C-alpha cells in the first residue's frame, strides 16, 4: 500500500483517508503491549478522528498475571533449596502482600535471567538446588521454553522445572467478545503472536462475532493502515481477518514453533487479572513431562490475600477504563512506585500512558 519514500508523508496520506472514511464510531482494541506502546509513543490517539476510539486490552503478559498466581510463585520462592529464575519485568509486580523483589531482599534466591537457556545454565551450575523457571508470556515466548525443556532432558538435568503461567490470546479475545460490559467493534491483532499462530486461529472473530480484525505491524503507518482496513470492513459490513503485517506473518503461522508448543504443552483454564478464569487460555506441561512441571513437583497451599483497593488494572485490561481514569494514576501509582502491574511493565498500558500521555492525563512530572 505504501508508495511513499517518507513515512511521515505516508502517515499524513493515511490520516486523510481515515478522516474521509470515518463517518461512524469505531472502537478498536489492541491486544499487544508493543502496540500499546507504539500507539502512545506516536500520539495516534490524538491524531485520529474523535469517532475512532483506541482501547488497550489484555496484551501485556506481566499485567494479566493474576494476584493468586503471583502469591503462589512468591510462596515457592520462599522455599529452601529453590532458585527462582524469572524475567526482570516480573520482579516488581505486586502480589497481594509482597513481590519477588521484596522476597529477594528478604533472602529468597530469586535471579533475573534473559532467556530459559540462562535458567538451564543455573541448573547445571547449581546441582544441589532446584531451579524453577517462571514461564510468563504469550504464544511468542512458549517455543523457547519448549526448546529449553528438550535441552534439559538431553542434558539429564533433573533439578530444572518450569512454573507455567503462559497465556493464549485467542481464548481471551473470545471472552472479551462475550462479556456484555465490553464494547469492541474491531481488533488490532498481535503481530508477534501471529508470527507463531498465523491468522487462521482468529477467524472466529469475524465468522462468529461479526467483528473485523487485522494482524498488524508495529510502525505508526502499520497501525494506520490497519485502522483504514478495519474502517472499510466495518463500513461495508464484510468482517474478515486480514494480514497487514505480511512481511512477517503467514496465515498458517510458524508450523515448527507451533509443533514445539503442542509437543510439550496443553491448554488449561487460566486466571487473568481483571477478567477471571478463561477456559483453555493457559498452558500446562503435558502429563509425560510432569517431572519438569514445578506446579506438580512443588504443590503449595496458600491463603488468598486481599486484592489492592482502588487499583483499576482489571478495568483497564478489559477496556472499561482508560489508565488516567484510575484514581491512583500518576499520584499514588507511578512507574517508580507502582501499585498495579499495568504501571510496572514497560508494555503496560498505564506505564505507556504515563510516559507518553502525561500532559493529556493531567499528570505533572
């Protein structure tokens, strides 16, 4: 679609077309944290016609991790002989009473890693400890965990296991569409996830629910192209799954990566912050790999704590509130002292709004 040498000129051209086409309201939700940041950084909300509303959905895996699941992980980190290996963005996410960073300061052996392979190295270097890798992420990150499991078996590492809190995107999109409180006309589909899944698993969105959806790249012009496609679908009443991000996504996705996921994991009901339990939206290790499943190996029972009052992360993740509509936003809750996970993660919608939309939100910093 782009015949312009300068993306700025092309963006102006797309905005003009969108302005002409936007003759009816359209509420669009993105379900990818990278899209959330790209939209906020480029100021697209302010550039688009008022009739087009962009909402941030449950596209940040850190943000959607439920309080109870995090409390269980924290309890595991307190156990003697356990080394908990985690990505850094999980360290400051608050549970109901603590965080992994607080537990580390109290003596828990929590270590930041940059890949599952780093956790394997920890297991090899610490044979007298149990190394548990905290698996948090969507379909994009799961294949790397599956490869690590395969390597652990080849190396005979008996002290390595995975605590899987992985989430699947299509089931939560279905849950949002069936929620009577959530009003969404179209979806910006997650580009990274679709490099693995392709577009086919999202066909239910137009076919069952009559909503347009577009698999989209991460440049501002990618997002504008996707909005124009959705506008035309919506206007012509021909909902479909279209791929704007053709340079990276095929309809069938990545068969090799998908086969790794299916070999080691199977779908399970999972808890999503603010949304609740969603059938077949999580991944657990298959029975034959139970020896590497930390939830089976180290079963824990905890007393659920009380959720934080006045934190609107749940409503933000469902698109029921904008971040600055939370009473805590920019006052009690900031990236330096976050109350909820949407402000912790760099891909969280609250963090993106705070960093790029503070003036509009009335926040001084």
